């Protein structure tokens, strides 16, 4: 089986390469933007026609949430047009397309965790462009799965864990937002979830949207507290900084963030047997983030 990974140098992309490269039954083709620019329809069509992959896993995305507010054209090119071109090519080749999306498609005003059938209402350009990408995949490809996730962290790339680690070494005190809630999600767990979905995908009746993120749900403040506790326990930080809980209003950013980013993951567990990401277990490997 031939699997094409787009966005192979991103957080999840690198994890996918690592996981699939260990499989003797899979030929991995890993492309980052230098090898395949998904915003070019001609390049996508030509490349996929030549490769004829059995599965495409699209891990490419414009994830700079604040930059997206001004870099609108690029956000839509990568997050909407790229998935559109991949979906059209996948449909022509009868290829399974797995596409990663985000909690930012919701406005965060719901009190309970979001389920897949909740109506999206993104507040910012990033979420709007990602929703447009979801719609393009669903409209133009019959064999697909969209995996929404949230608060991604891992050993590669830039993420909240690495930021906390750096700031914890530089400052004795930190103010962390305590009124936004979600499920931190380990990038390697996302990769494994996608591979499990790929292995078990049996027909168009499984096509649709799925939620996958970490549990237990926490605030950014609680997440930071857990990070520093793990860092001190594992001897990679001499002393934890003093944390102060602040509100999102006290730390204004260009792009609005959902107050509630909690995703209900029962569907993906029911259909594919995939349990939520155990982010606390992932923090035991805290040395790798330094």
C-alpha cells in the first residue's frame, strides 16, 4: 500500500512519517511544500496521477492563528484550496483522503464538549479557512475522513509545551489564561489515530467528520501547571515558576480563541476503537521537549 503524507515536516507530519516508516507493508511518500505545493492544482493533479497513492494523509496547514488574520489569502490557499485540489484528485483515483482539521471551526460558546454534528461558527480567519477546507473535502471526495483535533503538542515544531519550557527557564513568574478550556493532544497520538483509521476504513459509510483530542480537559493554566510539575519531577527544570491565573481579556491577541475547545471523542472511539489522547502520559517524556 502506498501512502502519501503532505505537510511531512509539521508536528503531526513528522510523527506520521515515523510511525508509517516502521511498517513493512507500506510505501511511504512524504512531501513537504518543497516537494508538493498543495496550493497548485496542476502540481497536485500531476503528482498524484504519477504516484497513484492508495491513501493521502493531509497534514499540511497554515496554523499561524494570529498571522492568519492579516495573511488571509495564504490561509485560504493552504487551508481551503489545498484540500480541495487533493479531494478532487483523490476522487479521480478512488483514493482514501484523511484530512486534519481543528477545534477553531467552533465559536467556543457551547457549555458541553462539541460533537461532530454541532454547527460550526468560526470566529477568525484560521477557523474559517479550515472549515472551508472541510467543506471542500466532503463535497468533492466520497472516501474521506476529517479529523478535528485541538491544542496539539509534541517533540517537533513550536507548541505550548515548548513555549512554557522556554519561559519557565527565563522568568520566575508567569501569567497563564485560566478561562479557556480544551483537551491537549499529543501529536504522536494523532498520527497513530490516523493510521488506525486508515487501517480500518472499509467503505464510504465511514466517511465523515471525527473528533480526536486529549483528556482530561483542562484550562491553559492547568495545562501549564502539569507541564512544570512534570519538568521538575523529571529533573529538567530546577524550580517551577510561580503561575498566576489570568483571563483571556488580560492577554489580548489578534485572533479570537474559543473559550470552549473541548471535543467529544466518543464517535471515533465507537467507529474505530480509538481512545482519547493521554496527554499526561506524553508529558513523562518531557526531556524531549527541552
